[in-house]
């Protein structure tokens, strides 16, 4: 069995809804890491045998095969293919895993796995068109937030436990930025504001370093009156 090696790993900064990336097209956003990989590693894109991206919301601006569109937007040759998969929240990680497995199986040598999700540019939709199928004969289908409440109830997670976990997560993320742990992997994005002026976007903007469990405890729950999930 062949060994799969990670040559490089890059990503754009994470935005927030209606934030700095609002006017950046998802295709262009997905192309940024591809451009960076070539610039950083000085290789011909023709060496790449396939590009696989994970993407959940494959509609509107992210419709079609966004991995293939990103390849072309990055200026790579038309001979390089691209494919997109959907495993919901694990889509990008699954794409990287499948590319590694393909190399380990000896089917390819140079592959790229990644993902893109621009939730400001696509609608957040819940599709229950599977109603009446054999699926709904076996399972009760509920929205993701309700599902989270059911999981918390099943495994005994309390509101306080989850809020404390969120506090630790935010604190660790802020510390990682302060210690420049992301400096090797972050690729800045040239974005535009509402007036069309360009600016350099280079740091995750979804962080809330002042988050505490006590502050979170003041928020109302969303899916269940005495539940654990809040905004």
C-alpha cells in the first residue's frame, strides 16, 4: 500500500454572516487556496490529477460543481478535473480523506482535497421532500437544532456543560491567534466593501474572545423552552 503525505495545508480566514467576505463569490473564495498552493510550492498544476471539495449548500452561487469551477477560476489548465461531495458538516474532511485513500490505493499520486461554504451567499434551507418515502417510514425527521436537543438529553449534557465548553473553545481560539499558530496556513483574501473598495482580509472574524459561560447562560434557548441550545 502506498503512503499518503500532506505536502501543504492552506485556508482562507473564516468570515461571519454578512461579514468581510459578503461580496466575494464562493467560486473565487474556493480558488484562493489553489492559487496559494502553486505560489507556495512552485509546482505545475498539471501535476494535479484531481481536486475534490466538500460543499453542503450546493445551490445558487455554489451550484454546479464548485471544485471544477474553482480550478478554472484559479487559472489552472482545463485538463484538471474537479468534483464536489456532500457529507454535511464533515464534507471537507471527507474530501481530504478520500484523496488520501485514493493515493494509498495506488490510483493517483498528486491530489487536492478541501472544501468551501459561503453561507452569506446561499439560502439556508431545510428540505423535507423525502416525506412519504421509505426513509420516513423508519425515522422521524426533525431539524438539526431539535436533533441536538435530543442528543443532549440522551447523553445527559447539561446547559452549563455546553456553555463551559463554548467558553473554552473561544478562549483557545483567541490564544491560538495570539500565538500565531495559524500564520503558516492562513491565506489572505482580497475582498471588497459595499462601496466597491478593496481591502485585505486576513484574520478569522467569527471569534468572540470575551465569551463566558455566565454570559451564555443569559441567552434564551431556541428549540426547547428548558433546552440547552441557544443562539
